[in-house]
């Protein structure tokens, strides 16, 4: 069974470049560990995590809106 990690957070407001980079890196780390990333499928923090996971080769998995699951690995 694969580890499932949820990334939830603010979908509004301004995110600093530093925060965006950290959350992007978090998404990359999740992908590197062959885990499943679950987000609320919205902009902001969850979006940055998905971008990071996809940069490492994660494949999207269709789920119930607004849930977005990334099957990684």
C-alpha cells in the first residue's frame, strides 16, 4: 500500500515566492518517494504541490471534484 499525503492550505491571498518554492519542493519530495498526493484541487498551496509532483513525473488520477489525486511513480 502506498503512502498517501494530503496537502491542504490557503487557496487565496498572496503567496511569497519563498513559500511557493517550499511547497513546490514538497510536491517533488512526495513524488520522489512514490507516494500519492491528495489536494483540494484549488489554487495556492495545493496547486504548487501538484506542480512540484508533476515536475517529477507524477501522473494525474481523476477523482471526485474538488479532490485531486496524483498517482506518483
